[in-house]
C-alpha cells in the first residue's frame, strides 16, 4: 500500500507540474524562431536493457541503468505511454504522443518539427497558466541521421527545469520525449551538465 501511494504521488506531481497536458486547440507562440543544427552527442552514461516502445512499434528507446518505470495512472493524459524515474526521484523521463488535430497538422506541414516543438511548448505553458518560460531557442538535434527539435524551459512556480525533444516517426506519428526535474524530495538535484548528459544519452538510444 505504501508503494502504491508513493507511485501515485509521483504521478500526481508529474501531472500537475505541467509535463503532461492535453488541449485540443493550441495557441502558437507568435515570434520569430532562430534555430541551428546541433551535432549528436555520444552517450555519457550507462544505459540499461529496459526498453520504451510504442504500441505501433514506430519508436524505441532505452532508459539509464538503475532507472525504473512507473505505470501512468488514470489521471495522466492518455497521450503518455511511458514514465521512468531515477533512483533518487529527482528526474522523470516522460514519453508521450502528440495528438493530431487539423490545426497541428497544418503547423507541422508548414514548419516541420520546429512547428511541432512549438506546439509541444505551448501545451506546457497552457497547463501552467503561462508560468513556464523557454530558456533557449528551438534547435535541431541530429542523432544518427534522425532529427529532433529540442528546447529547454523552466516552470517558475515550481522551480523545476525541463528539456523536451519533439519528433515525427517513420509512419508520420507525432511524439515528445521530456526529461524533467522533480523537487519533492530532499535529494540534491542533478547539475545542468549531469542533466544534459542524461537527456542526450536517452535521446541517442531513441530510434524512430
């Protein structure tokens, strides 16, 4: 019972921290976007043999050694298909599908994965009542000839930090992978360097 309560606590925290949101119509950020290609980084941490895979089989990824999956509860968005946390409960990796709407399809058709990343970020800001701000420009991350639109953000009210990668699978499905800090324990959070090493190590294993 205690274990179930703790998992539920983590799930509720992830939900209300704004990393998982649902909205049918998104207001797109109206500002000029600057971005650049960033060469892929090699994995700097040891990865486990635990696999994230979509039901359609169009995306697969590994999680770091020592991390474990928690089951998304009924309160979590149906777009989320996998959540993994680190042993210190200071980081969560969230894998989700971005539901297609005519509006989102039009944006992606015009702007590609940068447009998809903007949609993704707008979902975060909407859930947090505009208390989430982007902290770097959208950029294209090229890993093994696969492109991801990456951006970082901070949630002001909760003093948490996140980085997300939006991408389009080989069968034209829209996805997002996010790494987000959690601050409901007394454990020290990772440094920015450690955070990036984990984020890009997971991203390096992601295949679509």
